[in-house]
C-alpha cells in the first residue's frame, strides 16, 4: 500500500478507462473523460510550477464544487505542493486568517466569490498570485494556464511522510484548526470505501458535500483508484440532488444528517425515479422507524448505512450494516478505536466514554499549533472528542460530543439523547440541544426545534412528549423554535452560534 502513488493511479486510470466520463459537470455543461483528466492535471501541474510553486509551498482553493477542484487536488499531489481546500462559505476575514496562518502563496478561486479578492490580496503577507476559473483582466486565468501548458509531466519523487493537505475544520464548537495529512493519507479514504462497500467502475457518485471537506476529497480519489464517475453539484439543494440522481443514474452518495432529512422531506420526491441508488451513507445520523420507512419507499433499491469519521481520523473510519442502524460498525484496518473514561482508563463493552483512535489513519498534526496537537493526544492515542461505546462484538455506537455533555445538578445529560427524543416527535423536522447556565443546577437543557411546515406546537406539549422518554432532569427547561438551525459549511449544527443566541 505504501507504494501507491497518485501519479501512477492517474496514469493507470487514463490508460484503463480512456474516454469514459470521469466528471459530469452539468453546471458548466461539460463532461470530462479520464484521458482529459490526466492531461489537464499534468498541464495545471506544469503551470503551477512555472508560477514558482514548489514542493512544500501552499496552494489555496476557494471554490464551490466544480471540475476544477479535481485538477487542483490531483496536480498538487503529483507535484508535492500542499493543497489547502477552503470552504466556499467562509467569509473574507476567515479566508485572510487561513492564508496568513499557513502562508498560502497562490489561490485558485472564482470572480463570483462573495469575498473581495483585491482586499484578500492586500491583507495577506504570503499571497503572490490569484487564479480564477473565469477569464479576467485582473487575475490569472485557470483555463488559459492549462491551455498554454505542456501535457507531459515527469513523475516527481515525493516522500510519503511529507505534508499533502491542510484541511481547516469547520469549527462547530470553536475556532478552525488546520488538520494536516501526509501523502500516505490521500488514498486511504478510497481504500476504506472499497472495503466497506461493494463498489466498482460501474458506480457513480454525487458531490452533495463540499469538495473542500475531507470527505469531498474522496471524489477524485475514487475516480482514479476505482474508475468511479462523479456527478457534480455546485452546492447542495435537495431538489437538485434528486434531479441529478435521476439524470445521471447515480448509485452512491454520502451525506450528513441535515441533508438526509431535507431529501426525504422533499415534497415532490415521489415524482423522481431513484431506483439507481445502491448505497446511502449518512454520517452521524439518528434513524427512527419512520425515517427508515421513508427512505426505503423513495429509494427502493438503496441500502442505508450509518457511518462515522472525522478529518483527523481519515474518513470513512467506520461504516455500519443495514441490519443495525444504531451502530456505525467497526473501523477500517488502519485504525484501532477504544473507549476511555475521564481518567484515561480503557472501558469494557457497553460502557460509555470518549472514543480514542490510533493507527496509520491518524492525522499528522494541527498545523503550526503544537500545543493543540499535544492536547489532542494521550499516550499515542488521538482523543476524538466524541462519546461512544462498543458492544461485545466490537461495534461502535456514537453518543455525542464530550463538549455536548450537559451537567444538570451533577447529573450528566448528553445532547444527542435529548435530540433523538425531540426528533422522534412527528411534528419535529430538526432539533438541537445545548446546556445553559442555571443558578440552582449549574446547567439545564435548552432545545432549539424546527417544526415541519405548517405546524404549530406549544412548548408544553413537546415537554409532555419528552416525559415519556426522558428522565425529568433531561427534559428541556427552555425550548426555542427556529425557522432553521445554523449550520457549518459541512452541514453540521453550529452549536457555537446556538449558544450565542442565549
């Protein structure tokens, strides 16, 4: 496995699949075959080096999902340039902070960006060039670079231990951190996907999640490693999602829970033929019988799977089975997972504690943050911050985040338990729970609930419902109804913003 090289995979994919479509980019009305994918990757690699980028330099990418993302990832990996994918929902100041934090030299972006490119250039010390995917008199043209460059690229010698990628986490509970991967990490997610799922070159995936995310990097890797074709969504919308599945006969997708719920609640979903779907992997979902029934009705040939992963532990780390949707299953072979108590001692089966991970699939470090890196490690184990337990067979169950523990009068309440109860109510569309200060008990539970369209539900009825499922101290003391929950760029509930609403 250590001998795998992205250059070799790219060449082999072009030789094997040739004019087969690798990318369907309907937003730009283009198709890209595997031969063109290789050719344009080589051209961009040569162009970036002519601009002065070399091994170890940082290339930022600030784009929505698009075919140019494939070339950006692959050209970086074959040159040894470190790619820094940045969420397209980031604001100007967040971009400036990231560019300055890791000394990005060149950025690939779009003139339609919400951020002022000139202001970004003026407020960053390291940024030398801005490349835009549109032709512009003010910036370097991505496609003019490609079209004016040679499509021959000599294979470079790259140390597998050297940095390949810096993913800045979405910061749902704090400031973003730069998670560093090396060149061994790049293809691990594709290998794990093949391990968990029966996939082949006949399959097609859809980019529902951002390609700036560690799970979004899987798309180009599955293309060159397994010959899988990708249908690109510029950004997620449930209607566009089902339309594209039907149009491109998509067979596989992976999404976060908020996307999943939006899809199965789509009003006219019955009008689409979704028979092509084989697998739907949802990471961190809580499934009710009603939700499962809806999925099976709309996706008659699809298998729903519950998975778990995080940027620091190369995703997908675990994927469960269709017969046990409460569990996220067992880890891929490059990772060992254990459960520890608050003192760091290993726990036995069915005991809840923090999930820790060890293995070759663990990230290198938090970039330029040695103290944060040290805080995240315990005797060689990475402390994930997720709460879970394992059963006697070694199957993992995700129970929440350590930061989502609410201490009510000395008793522990897990947000996920409250959220699961609220989500089971037939009038609830979305729910999130946090702890808020209380003079008597230290903390009490506050819930934020999004009701289904047209529903009016007094708080007292929701509390009465919770009484049948939760201990009294777990029942939300406060309930706030929202039109929608705030989300991070990857679709997770942004609890930092929820706490600021108090």
